[in-house]
C-alpha cells in the first residue's frame, strides 16, 4: 500500500498558486469583501466533548420552551406527544430508508404498516378508503384538488377560510400545470373584534378568523370543482366544517379539507 503524506504549503507553493489565479497576495483573494468586514475569527479554546455538552445544556436553559410555556402560534406548529416507541420503530433500516415497496414479497412488514395506517385514517375520517404515501399536507391537498377537477370536469377550485399560505402556493403551482384556477374567498381575516357570539366561538364571517360563508356562496360555486378549507385553520380556529361541506355539495362541488389527523379524535 502506498503511503500518502500531506505536507503544508510552502511559500513557493503559495506564490505559484497566486500567480496562477493572477493575485499578488493571499489578502487580495478577499478584496471583494469590504475591508471593515475582513477580520480574524476569534474562537475560544477547544472543549472536550463532555464539557461541550455541559456548555450547550446551560445555554439551552436560558430559553423558554414549550415544555414550560403554552404556544398559540398555530399555523400547524402544535405541541405533540410522540411515544418513545415511534422513534425506535422509524429508526429501523426498513423504515428509515423505505420508499414505495415495488417488490411486495420483500416488503410484507412495510405493506402491513401502510394497511394499518390506512385503516386508522379511514376510521378517523369515517371514509371507506384512504390513500397512503403522500408526501405532506400541501401536495396531498393539491392532489385532492386535481382529483376533484378530473371528477367534476370543472376547472376552478375555491379556497375558503385561512388555509396555510404554503399549501395555497403549492395548489396554485399545480393549477398552473394542470389547467385549473384557484380563488381564495371568505378568509375572514385575522381574529379580531366582530361577529356575533356563539357557543363555539365567533360566528363565521369577516374579522373572526373563520371562513365567511356569505362570501363563499356569492363566489359562484356552480363552476367550482372543490371547496377547500383547513381545520383547524392557519390561525388555529375551528371552521364551520359541516356548513362548508353542505355549501359545496349544494352546487355539485366536492369538499376537500386539510385536517389535522390528531384533531379528528375529538372533531367531526
């Protein structure tokens, strides 16, 4: 075996390299960086691994995290309880690197897992079938819109209420490629004063953070393939799901909801 030794650059080596790139000095390599920003990086002395862990542990204690505070940020960022078994299972190589199981006879465990997942989703949604292997909520919502367009023959979808803006962006991207347009109506705006009181929060409408049913009905649903909403919505509000579905069905459209599956244990 040939032994390779890597020696530091000599002054002659540096001079040859600088000549090749047409620079008079090493400092000239950084002339595009403003002079006031060119300064040495002052780093403390190195720490042993155990010392480094202790240092960052103490630094982390200065933060206030969601184990001690409640979060009302919403937007899909909610505190979750994840059983320890989940980390163990998904760390196994057949899950950690798994993709679509093309060879069924070699993927029985993975296929069983997908079946169990689909069964639980069907039970939570009270639907007869459930798909699996969608990437995430944004593309799943867009795929549902594509199915609605294909099913109804209409080339328009309506987004009601405060749907995550990233979901909406993906939906518009799909629409541009598949030839359907997207209209967002009745967003309700941020939660604010307005609307009449109700047992489950402000009545849907402007200024409540919930879908505006009147604006939705006035938007021309007869040409809509799907009415799309999110529940809980981007602002963390619960939408009038039944009323939105009924409005879609009255006009021959399908209802598509981006639902938090955990919430379906308590929400219809």
